[in-house]
C-alpha cells in the first residue's frame, strides 16, 4: 500500500482540522477488512476513525485484518483501532502488534468489564497510548465507575448492541436510559469527557438525529458511526446550535456588563451553561446565529 504526495497533503490538512479525541463527537467505526475505505474514512467528516479488528472480523481473518491495518498505518494513515476483548486469544496478538505502530492514535478495548482489563491493556501497549473502554454488558455497566477510574482509561463508550443482546433490553430510549446515564455518571466521577454513545444501525438520518438527541439529553458527548454519511449528522447534533451560541454570548456579555455579580439563584447554573456552550462553540467552530 503506497501513498502519493496529494494524499499526504490531504491527510495533513484533515488532521490539522480534526477535533481532538478528548472532545470528538463522531467516531467512524470501519471494518479492518475494508482497506479500500481507509483513506476515505481518514479524509471524511468524522472527528476520529476507528478500524475494527473485533466484531467486524471473523476469527479466521484476524491476522490478515491486523496486517492490513499495520500496513496502512505504516504508509501514513492515522486512526484508532478497536482490539479484541481481554479474555480472547486475539487480544495478546493485537497489543503486541500495535504497541509501536506508527500512526496509531489509541485503542478501543472491546467488551470491557473490569478496570484490570484496561490496566493490562495500557501496560502491554507501553503505557503511553490512550485506551477507550467499550462497555457492552450488564457487568460492565455496573462496574463502570471502577472502569472510569482505572489508570490510563481515556473515555468510556457504550456498546449498545451487545448490551441489548446481553440483557434483552429493547432499542428504545427508556430501555437505554439507565446504561447511558450510568456511563455519564461514571465518566464524571472518573474525571473523563462524557461518554461515546453506541451507533445507529441503518441509513436513516432522522433516526440518527433522534437517537443522538436522546444521548445528548442524558449527557453523552459523542457517538459511534457506521458509514461515511453519519459523521456530519452526528457532529451537528453533538454541537451547540448557532442560536444556543448567540444566547450564551449575549448572557456572558450581559453578565460582564453588570460587573460579574450574581443577581439571583438562577445565575450560576446559567453562567455554567453559557461558558460550556462558549467552550464547545470554539472547539467545533460554531458561530452565533
């Protein structure tokens, strides 16, 4: 796999404009077997890209998928990699191969159920790569606070499909409210950015917006995406609206003009919300309406 000067320039331009992982909204999850789409994914609207060596790859193809990822990273690609769960035989091969891989931003650990699994992964990767703990089971949800506090954990993410399979829960906002809220609370306790929601299956943009709105309302700050079209929608949903930015800037200006004095009990909550909107508007380059 080779690169050309034009591709390298486009990669650099896209990386310069990309939202940092700590604040990333859209996380494009792409099968590690789809090497033909790696470049398009890196150049897409996704804030971050994850190459999936776990569920999207049959056990018989794990080695070849991993080799394709390593070859692409060595040729100038940059991405995260979803590795196999700690209890699997493929996990050891994943961490050994990826430890010193150029272009690797970090890893997402599948089916995380305990802090020890995160700690083992961090250590085997050399202690310098960020690890996103993908929580996908009832056990993982209940131990989410300990996982969020594990040394080296970077963010939490919700494996909503496997969670539903594990628990029998329906794909409905009410059924998903508890695990989502649990991850939000755990992230706050662990001092992490808000968690990354599971993906919307299908190509319906209204459904992506609906499920994104549910996640935002609960305090989640990002979402996994399954195709090249979803990131643009997710980015919009997880960013403050121009109207919100206008309100925040007006409120902050009025507050400063009044001498920065708290006038009643509603000022502090509104001040906190206005400052958060202002910060996120700057991160995501959202202008007021």
